[in-house]
C-alpha cells in the first residue's frame, strides 16, 4: 500500500470507536475557516505568496509547536497521486476543491485522522475536527482548542465588527460550519423527509448530501449544518444544530418503530433482500450499493441482520467508493471493472462476517 | 452545441470557471458530466453557494467610466469581479466594499456583528472588553441572587481588567 498512513485503511481510526446515537448520526464535524493577517486570500495570491503560506504551515506542523494535536503528518497535495487525492476526499479528510483546484495546497493530518487542516483551499486554513456519532458540542470544544494552538503560532485576519475574515462572506464572523451526518432511511421510506428537511432549512440550517455542497443525497445520508456564521456566537450556533438534530433523531427513531410495528414483514423482506444481493451480486454500481447498504444499516439498527455491525458498514461506505476501490486494486479501473470489484469486496466482507 | 468531451451528444451543461481571473468554459453533456463527477465526488456539477451569492448582489449597470470603478487597493479586486466569483480577494476587501456588503450580509447572514470567539492575539483589547462585558452580566446576576461574596470577587476582577486595557 501507499507511503501515507491514510491510504492503509478505509475506516479512519477515529471512526472505530463508535459514538452516541450512532444508529442515526454517523459523525459530527466542526470546520473553522481562518486566514492569515496581511496576506491576500488564496484566490488573489500570487503563486509565490501561496507557496510561502504552504511552506510556513508545513514548517509549523513539522516544528512540534502544534504538540497538542498529537503526531502529525504534513502533506503537500502536489506530492500525491490522483488516486491518493481521491481517497482523501472519500474519507472526508480534504474537499474536492482542495484536491482539484487549489494551488500550493496542503493538508495536516492527525494520526487518528480526526483532525485535518486544509491549507490554501478557499481560505488559508480550514481546520476540520471529526467525531463518531452525535458529539457536536464536544467536537466544538476541542476544535476551539486546536484553533487556539494555531493562533499561538500565527496571526489571524480578524475584524472587531465582522469577526474572522474569510474569502466568502457566507463564512465571515465565526468561520464555523458545524455539521452532523445522519442516516434517515425510515423518514425517506415513510415519505416524511421533505417535510422535515424543509422545516430544517427554515430554522437556519442547511441540508446536503454525503460529500457536501452540490452532492446528491445517496444512501439516505444527509448532512445537516448551520447556514449562517455572523450574528450568533459559536455556542448558539452549536446549540441550535444540537436541538434540531435531537428532534430529527427522535423522528427517525419513531418512524423506524412504526415501520417495525406496522409492516415488520415488508421491512424485514426489504432488508434481507438487500443483504442477499450484497452477499451474492457479481456487479454492483455505486448508486445501488449505497441504497442496499442503507437498507442493511436500517436492518442492523432494527436487529434484523445479526450477522452485520455498524462498523463494517462504515468501512464499506468508504471502501466501495471509486477512489478507494482503485487504490486497493493498485491502479485505474473502468467503471465496469469497478462495479465488479465493488461487488467482490462487499461479498468478501459480508462472507467473513456471517 | 456539441459536447466537448464525447463530441457526440448535445451539450446540456455549461460551466464557466474563473481561477485567479482566468476564465475557462466547459460545455458537456449529462453523461460525460456524470463520468467526470465520478472522478471526485461532489465536483463537476451542482449549483454552488457562490453562484447563489452573486445573484443576491446589487449590481450597477455596466461600469460606464463615468463612475470610477470600485477597486480594492490591496489586492486589486473590483466589485464586479467579486460579483462574478462571490469571494473576496483579501481582508481589506471587506473595508473597500463595506457599503455594498452590508445589505448583502443582511440577506445571507443572521446578523451584522460578530459576537463569537475573539482570538487572543489579533483580538487584542477586544478580547478583554468582551470578558469585562461577560463579567458585568455575571455580576448583575450574582447581585440579583444576593450572592455578595461572588459579586465582590467579580467587581475586583473587572477593575483589574479595566486597568489592564487602560
């Protein structure tokens, strides 16, 4: 496998621990947008200025002055292969924009892969902290400490009135985007999802698909996050997200209970059918596998598939993505070859388990 | 128009990308867009926040030359460039375009003033001022609770901080 630790396994170490409410919330994420004082944002920086920012941050990561973050790996995106970049995106450690469009891009990763700091994306720094399950408040607490650690070594662009200055005015103020990744199959099956999502957008939150902005909601996975960053404190923003997420969790669980009570046979049939297809299919595309894995995840939470556990599903969610499949294979694959490899991988994993 | 990728199907998706002022256009069909999109999930399509933002800006009719073009002295960005990209070029753009920014912030943000975290260094005295405000609120509460011991401690701390910032 690759020289970088992150390419060795699909499941990031932090995802292995499991977290609260993990039957509905897969993960919680905090992202802070920060810029350095007196330097043009990446958008208007000259190649030399961007390279300087990258060098400064790479040096900082290697200097040991960020000791509070544990062992770190500082990576220049230009040194990565296309497949390695795809793997990082699929593991949510960098954004598609950093992989494809940014100049002098870099990323600082903690060894548990729960902290990833993107350099020269839209802003000079994008500090990302990830936790398993529903832990937005806890994640904010330690993300803020990581932010302090950077600020001890760097001078941020900050304005008394507007707060942290960011390239896009939709991030100005706190620069905070707090989000939870939710699996909401029962709300989708019972046709309640649109009502709930539109209610969510009315209370200042945004809903996106698995890979963030512009991505489709596949496999019934929805990312819910705060919409605005100015005018509310971090605690208020987190609190709002916390409360709304709590309600969605309750609604999803209630819908699952009702499904089980009112149509047990039908839901069990749906789940076990998907399990059968995943265990025996020879070809499966990414869309179908996302849907079948979602059925299986629902089944696991309802106790209908004792052979499988959440962690295996979390791993498959990443390892069946196009980049990871090709990386595991050791080279490029056509879409048809990928679909066959994907089916093979899922078959093996499920056979091992049960 | 025919798709640039396959050269067969009609192009139904049209992208304009501006990177550091350099404009590039892409006209492709849906099948090829999906193919490209699969390379890295989340890219190659979708309506981004920046597209949306530029729709919310107040635009003057074409810059006629009668009015001087509003341009950021630090990074050289003009307001119309900002309108197209939806992102600022540097921290000073916030000052340069302040007048036009305000109505937009009102629409896309919850408020106009930052009330959250203040960095230790860049925040300077402001951090202390915020701390004093917070302690004053606490002081008020402890007086209401008739917890005079805490109130006295808070009062001393406030005086100390006030001396610090002069």
